[in-house]
């Protein structure tokens, strides 16, 4: 297992180089000139030439990428923002990434809490009203656009729950870890913790719809396949009760494809919560990326994209490690 993890980590290095180069080229090749974003369209030719030379934008694209990459490897950070001079990109990401993680974890918690039992019950009670209701709700969850659902949730529950940000501005909590809920617990502030959790409800519900629906459908299909296996028929022939067959024999084996889906969805949500964060004004990586794109700040775009790529790779690696715990028959060995 250790050698497998080491090989996966080594294989991730060239992948990260490819991602960083692709994002760097795309962020520099299109859109507004960064000099215009810094000086405005009324900047003098002398000022434009000076800023272009200071940022190295007058050099070939490959040379610019080499300078950017060397800065990451030597300094250990993503450099300074083009637009907000003197502001470290790494510091901004450190402030924006924890709220996205909290939102993603809350959404995945709802997806697992509701989607997994729904799929398992659909398989156990196949072709009954339970199955039809569960799959109908799952189909609606996949079909409804997240931004539209977010607006509906705001209209329906905006009078009872907060609809913007992750904490009321009247509450002050010292940022120890960057994760607001953890900081509230460490500060012993129950009022702040309740307020932070209340801010999580609506965006997490909107973000959880697609992974919840997909979890239910995959869990149902996987459980149906397992319940049709020979060893399940043997267990039933020996007189085991239905609940014992499902929970002790079928459930664990049916989890493998579900874990695969959850790992992929976790990675997607970390980088793909742009619409949800925009609708609910959530101060996470999604809104941070939107701001960087509108500002034509390629340094911030590249830094945020690399962080998202690393988390996606880490989520997939964690899924592969969980396989061994779920199904001991799986072994990662060099052939």
C-alpha cells in the first residue's frame, strides 16, 4: 500500500505541471490585458510600458511560465496579486479555502445522510412506492439547476435562515484555524457556532442536491447487483433474516462504487461550487475565482486552480485507500 501511494504521488507531479501550464497559458492568452486591469484604460504609454516590464509581460510566454514556476518552487507560495499589489495570493487562498471545505463537507454530509439510505431502501423494496418515490426525487435532484434551486431556497426560507455570507458581521471570532465552525468551538462561543451553522444550511442544501441524487442512484444499482449474487442467495437459503443479509453481507460490498462516486463528487464540489457560492455570497474559492477572472489576475487564477487540482488528486487517492478497508480482497501490488 505504501509503495502504491508513493507511485500515485509521483504520478501526480507531472499532472500538476500540465494543469499549471494549461491554466497559465489560458489566463494569459485571452481576456483583458492585465496592464489595463492595473492602470485602467486611461493609463499613459510610459506607465503601461513600466508595468509591463515590471511584471515580465514583455517576455515570451514560456519564459513567463518558467519565472512563475521558479517562484513557486523557491519561495513556496504563489507570488503577489497583479491587481492588489503587495497582497500574497497564498494568504488570500488560505482565507478562502476553509469556507469552501466547510460548505463541501456539509453538502457531502447531507448527500450521504439522505442519499445512501434512499438508494439502499430503493434496492431492498424494488418496484414499490418507496423505489418509485426515491428515484423520482433523485431524477429531480439531478435535473434542477443549482443556481435556480438556490434562488428558490432563498425565497422559501430567507425569512428564517441567513441567505448571505458565512457569519453575521456583528459577531467577531478570532481566526485560529481558518475553519469558522472549528474557531467558534475553540472560542467557546455557542451563539457564533449556531449562527455559522445557520448560514451553512441553505447553501449546503443547494449544493448537496446533485451528489445526493447520484449517491441514491448508484447505491441502488450497486445494492441490486450485490443482492443478486450467489453468496446472498446462499445466506438467505440458510435462513438468515432479510435485515441481516442486507446489513452484514450486502451493504459493505455495495459501498465500493458509492465511495468512488463520493470521492469524485467531493473533489468536484471543492472546485465547482462557483454558482452556489455566488448565489449565497459565500466567501469561498468559487467567488474568489470569479473575482480573479473578472480582474484578469492570472497569478490568482493559477494559484487557486493548482490548489483545487491538488485537493482533487488527494480526494481520489483517499478513495483508493478506502477501497482496501471496505473490501479486503482489493490489494495494490506491483504486477
